[in-house]
């Protein structure tokens, strides 16, 4: 997907290269017609050819740089999504899931009430599955992130991942303890 600036640079390079090649062709035709082999004309042709080669080299470098920039932007978008995902999972566990678990303090007075509370607990666990699945997906994506792993931003993301991991594991342990207590 080319942007307007990229198209402009690309079209400009093609225009200059085509114009330069036409100029060399005209000089060659003129030289043949007039039977001139002046050193000035030969030097001018050589200068034009060198300039065209330089334009082609620069165009190649611009294309490579543009592709690198697009890759970096793609990595940055993915990186931002990973950060948002880590934040979502951590916040969901610390707020919504925590509130749901803290709302279930009773253990029941008889088998029927205990069974009702256990079913309510299973509903809570079911609500957590989606977030746990997202958590696992995030761990995998962060560990296999293709971007620069030496950057400060990536190291910060690893710290956020570690905190998310701690929060999820701690909550899962508490959820399991609650389940065992109800059983």
C-alpha cells in the first residue's frame, strides 16, 4: 500500500530516469547525424549516465528504507496491541474477577446451599476462561515478538507481562482454593 509521498518519489525517480535516458538517446542520434565525437559531448553523456546511476541507487535505498519503515510501523502497531492486551487482562483480573470472587464468601450450611455456591463458582471460572485464553495468547505473542528485543519498550513490556503472569497465577490459585473449599 503506497502512500502519496511514496508514489510521488517513485514517479519522480521514474520520470528523471526516463528523461535522462531519452536525453542520452537524443545525444547519440544527434552525434551520429552530425558525425561529432567531441570530448565535451562524451563527458556530458558520461556525467548524465553517472547521475542516472546515482538516482537508481538512491531510489533503491529509498525503497528499502520505506519497506523497513512499514515493517517498523507494523511492529509498533502489534506492540501497542500487546500492551493493550496485557493491560486489559491485568485490569480485568484485578477489578472484575476480583470483585466476583470477593462476592462469594459463603461456603454453605448444608449440601444444597454448598452445591449452589459451587455452581456459582463454576460460572465464575467459566467467565475467567476467555481471559485466561487471551492471557495464554499474549504470553506466546510477547515471547515470539519479532521486533527489537533489546529496546527499552520491549523490556518494559516484559515487565508488564511478568506482572500480568503473577496476577493471573495468584488469582487462579485463589480460585482453585475457593473451589476446593466448596467441594
